[in-house]
């Protein structure tokens, strides 16, 4: 799977590529604008059909979670491409993981602390 990095437009440019795909070099050239734009490559996980979980944080504290579920026949789960929201449990393990990530997210400006 190849996708753009961290922009709203990146969600539109998610491509599934299989090993040995004869279009790989062309797809990478298009996705990277000839090597000028960084992309992210990651393994495709079939479980995405069940949804990808997003954790909602406020002031670094986990408030809840939501599953983004792709519509039928679609690879992407984001809402702009027709994905839907489904309830997701916020387990203790996920809450602890989110809390441990909060300082790094805050440092990157992605999550502000409750004291700021």
C-alpha cells in the first residue's frame, strides 16, 4: 500500500500494489511526482475491512474511539471517500498507549496538554 503523507489530499491517493505489479514504477512516479513528494509505504492489512480505529484525545487524555469502516468495494476507510463511523471500545490497553504517546504528540503540536 502506498499513500501520500499527512494531508487531506493524501487520503485520496491511497494505492494498493501487489508484489510483482508491472505498474509499480509508474504508480510510484505518479504518487511521488517524479520523486519530489514523499509517500508512505505500508503493508496492507485485510482487517481494515472491519475498520481502522481512531482514538479521540483532549488535552492528551483519551476520550473515546471510533472505527472508520470503508464502504463496500472501497479500499480507503476515510469519511471523504465514503467510509462510515462505527462505535469502538476504548480498552484500557489502548487508553494507556494513547496516554503514553501524548507527550510526543504534544511536542509535535498534534495534541496540546490540558495546562496550555
